[in-house]
C-alpha cells in the first residue's frame, strides 16, 4: 500500500541532482555553504575529527528526518498519510 506514495514522494532518483543544481544556482546557498565549511573546520580542530564526525552524523540524521517531515507537510499531505509513510 505504501509503494505508490513512497515512489511519488520519497524514492525519486532525480531529486538529489535536481536539488543540488537548484541550490548551486542560489548565491545565498553558496554563502551559507562557505560559512558552514569554515565553522566545520574550526569546530573539528577544537573537538578533534572523531568527536566532530559523531556529532555531524547525529545532526545529519536528525536534520534529514526533520527536512523530510517539512517536505511532506509542504506537499499538503494529511497526517494519516504521513504516519503511514513513516511506518
């Protein structure tokens, strides 16, 4: 039952490259990326690479789940469908 909604909204094989191309076209994104990379380098030096990698992995997982929820809500999907997709 979840196959069709997952294919439509989550398993789009072209989505990553389309998002990358879109983001690269935005000067605000490029500036934010530079700021992030500078902060990442500084924090990595202060904490050590291993500790920073553990933090970044946990943060990335959390943010991916949050962004997915915003994406699905942005599509106007009802809570019942979102719950079914998450299950």
